[in-house]
């Protein structure tokens, strides 16, 4: 009887462990990614990207890599304003909506300015 009790206990531990593992895999965030270029199509490295949640006002900041690509940190679903800027260029803003488990694209073409 003790062996049967141990098997039953082991079974329930495995079931509960599986449920916890499945819950840990649930994605509740999204992300914004894109490429920043100048008006001739050349990529802009180290461009500043400021991402502001329209509902909460919370902001996240990132920069583009050597290929002009950026990826936001995980973001809660909602509407966002994405502002792009780089030295010697004017600022550009895009409005995007982030959905659960999705990568939303927001590219920018910066124009030479002050």
C-alpha cells in the first residue's frame, strides 16, 4: 500500500508541476521592433528610440544597433507613441498598437535637420 501511495503522490506532483510550467509559458506582453534610416535609405546606428505608453505615460528607451535595428523591452498591450531621434536629424513619431504575444513593426525615416 505504501508503494501505491507514493506512486499517487508522484503522479499529482507531476501534474501540478506541468500546470505550473504551462502557466510560466503564457505570454502577456508584446514588443515593438523596426529599422531607423535616413531619407536616402542608409541605416542610422545609435539612434535614440523613446517608447511611451499612451494610457500610463510609462516610457522605455533603447537605441539602434549598427544595422539601424531596435527591439523594445517586453511591453504591456496598448497604444504607444514611438519617437525616433539622432544627432543631426529631426525627430519622427509613430503611433503603434501592441498586442499580446506580437511584435509590432515601427520603422522610421529621419530627415537631416537641426
